[in-house]
C-alpha cells in the first residue's frame, strides 16, 4: 500500500471536515506531528486507528483504498460496498482456473469463508473481524491493513501469505499450516495452537499477548519482535533465529532446540544481562552448537539442559 496515497486521502478527508491536524490528533489521542507524518507519507496508522479515522472523518475504509478515487462531495456519504458472491461457472468454463480476487475495503465481518480455495486473494483496508477461514486454502493471499480480530484460521493452509499491519487479536490459528508466510507488524494477540510454521518471518511485532502452544517451528525468524513473557514450553525449534528480539522472561521449559540462534537487541550492559538472565531453559534439549552459544552469554542457567 502506497503510504503517500493513503496520507493524501487522510489530508483530503480532514480538510473536507474543516478540521486542523491538531484537532484530529486531539480526537485520536496522538500528537499533531504524527498526523503530519501520515499525511506526508512518512508513516501509516495501524488498523485500529484506521477504524477510528473512519468514524471521525465520516468515511468508510473504502476511502483509504489505494485504488479508489473519492470526490469531496462523496466524502461524507460513502457507504460500505456489499459482498458480491461469485456466480456458478458455466459448463464451458475451464475447470480449476484460479484468478486473483480483490476484496478491498469491504466490510466482511463474520464472513463465512470456511473451506474455500482462494489463491492470490487480496484483502486490503477490510474488516474481517470474526470471519471464518477454517480449513481454507489461502495460498498467496495478502492481508494489508485489516481488522481480523477473532478471525478463525483453524486448519487453514497459509502458504506464501502476507499479513501486514493486521490486527489479529484473538484470532485462532489452531493446527493451521504456515509455509513461507510473513507477518509484519501483525500477529499480536493471536493464538497459535498445534500450528506448523515453516520458513515464516515475524517482523517488528509485539507478541507479548500471543499464545504459542504445541507448535513446531522450522526455519522461522523472529526479527525485532517483543517476546517478553512468551511461553514456548515443550515446543520444537529447528533452524530458528531470534534476531534482535526482546526475550525477557521467555520460557523454553522442556523445549527442543536444534540450530537455534539468539542475536541480542542491545550491547551487554548491566540491564541487558538482567533481561537475559530471566530466560528459562529448564528441562530443554538442545544440540551442542546451540548450547555453546547460550553458554557463551554466561548468565543463563543451563544446569537443567540436556545436550543432544
């Protein structure tokens, strides 16, 4: 999504309301400088703020879609677009054909997508709160600036999917399969239970309220994530990198770690030593190289670790 286009649309809607940057900032409980950065395309609101903007500026999420042009007279009269169901294919249609489906700026709250096959779909600036994707094949589908709170992705196949600036608070990924999936500023508050994650990238995400249980992590990267207090007890990690992520009070009790690296987000100051020391590996099993790297930090208690 082009941040400059989005910024211009925020500015246009704000001016149409006769509202200053300072007034808009006051209603959003943020600084006027933050609003200025949005409108210059230097940054972008998160999905929760986008929802609040629609209320304040009298528009719906469709206004912020990169491919939508809205006149000044239409700004206060936008209506949400209805969901249009695809018609049944004619007998002469080519079987199995997959086309890209764009579901931009549509209100799809509690939508039923259970078991669907949607390859290279596109959800952008859409509301998917409570939507049901259980058992769906969503290969190559992207979710950009989406409200997907309480959405159900149980047993879903999420190969090469992208979640960008997506609110997944309360979303369920029970026994789902994620392969080549990227979550950028997305994943906070989600529940990954019995999920298999392979070649997954989690970047710049606050995962403190995220639940991971009985998961298998293969070639997964946690980049600049806040993992403070997260419990990984009893789970399996192979080829996993914790790259400059906050790891205070993270627990790996009974976990299995093979070829796992920890690149710390800070220099080894007294404060950082105290944070590292809180990590727990009691009852964990790990290969010799992982053990040696952790032992080199000198402050983590590895006395109850089994080297395999």
